[in-house]
C-alpha cells in the first residue's frame, strides 16, 4: 500500500470511529435507605453526524447516564463504580476536574429538559449566552454580545438583535428551548446531549424544535444523543435507538429495525402503548405493573414481573445482550437482552 492509500485508509478509520463510546457504565447513589442502582452496565456509542435516541420510562437511568457523561454526578451520594466513557481517545472518567471542565461545553454539551429552570431569571438571555464566549474564548463583552446575537439568529429567534437584552420570562417555552440550544451550540461541540428537549411543549413546537436540532446537526456534523420517554418525538429523526429499563440497555438497533420489529418484551410493550400512524388499533395496550424500585431490583431479569414471555430462568439469570443478525457497521450492532427474543420477534 502506498503512502496516499495508507493515509486515506487511516482517515476512513478515523471517520468510522465513534465520537463518544460508553462501555459497561455503572452509577449508584448511596443514601440512608440503601444503594440506588441507577445505571447497571450501559453501553452505547454515537458517531459523527449520527443521532442516537435513548428511550425509557422515568427512572430508567437515562438522565443519570447523561449526567455521568457530562461529569455532573454529585459525589457523594453518587458514584460511578465501573465502566469507561471514551472521547477523543481518552477516558473521561480518568480525567481530573480541570480536564473535565475543558471538555464540558467545549466538546460535549447538554440541553436540559426544563428550559425555564435551567436559565437564570435574573440575567438577560444575551448575557447568559455571551458568558460562554467570555469564559471559554476570553472575548470582550462587546464581541461576546455580537456572538450571542449570531447564536440566537442561528436557532431562528426573530429580531435577535433587539431581544438579546430580554429575560427568560419574556420568551415562550419554545423560544426558551431555542435559547438553551443556542447556549449549548455556542462553542460548536462535537457531541450534543438533549435531555427531553421537548418536555412541556405542544406538538407543533415539539416538531419545530426537533427539526431545528436535525438542521443544526446537518450543518455541523455533530453527534446527537436524544434522551426521551416518547418514541413518537424522535422516530423521524433518530438513526439508532437504545431502550433502557432499570438502568440497563435492554435493546439496541437501528430505529427502523427496532420500531418495525422489536426484540425485547419491554420495547414491544412501549410500541403497543403509543399511537402509531402505520398501525390501526382500537385500543392502546399499556404495560402492566410499575418499574422496579432501584433500591430493590428483582433478581434475574428486572422486567420479569411485568413480562408476558417470562420463563423460569428469567427469575435467576440476568440476560446478557445477544446479537441479532449481522452488524450494520462496526459500531451499530442490533442486540437484545432477553432469553425469549426470538419469540418476541416472531410475535405479530
């Protein structure tokens, strides 16, 4: 192989490497009543220009896993007890506090679900956006304000030059979420984590926010992680899906494969409990029972107490991920953590 071919091969390998790779992540909270096992062996990756959705009910560990990536787990009571979070060839979990701060916001940014409480009501939105440029880029107030206006225009806030001095309460919920997106993208991060980015927004505004995120991703090539309990919100924009239950990733695959033919009973239950335009049903079917108490996760498979496919071994053994079919790519394997996955796939 000549030098140019070797260089091209190296570039191609780099392009195929995930931007962010989480492997066997465990997070627990040690409280007076015991140990809350919030994340129990989660693994996933996201590549450049790719959108990964992480789906699950409240309490499944979605937001905690994102906080672990961002270095926002308060310790105590929270502790990351195992796993790695690889970014740029480095494990974020081995970095010191100063190194993590340099990555946070600059390379990996996050949008939180409640825009009103995430924005400081005392300061103007322009001041809060420009603070990112002053802190990380060392810009003057004038230069930072000019960049803040550009950031607001980028997320399509009308009359940004005039509204840069307005306070959060002067904006609608959808506009506040756009301001949060402007702040998160101000430093052009490689990875953006959006934690329930459409919570408390009406359906029309939800669609606008999701379209905006997809458009900005196409412009920048960033990897996008969407954390949600609502598959309908992300079904049209996500490339791949991780389904979480009781702190574990119980199914992974392309959005199309998982959506059209789930391979885990929990995923199947989620599909049956939401309205779908491609399937007509007279009544939606809720998942019976409640998610487990993370202080007292059942033995074996955590979903067994709610599962219509449960067999004896589910009571004693924790199912490990099983690959289903050939990988779509080196980092895009479809898997299910279920002993009965073949029966689930074959069930109409």
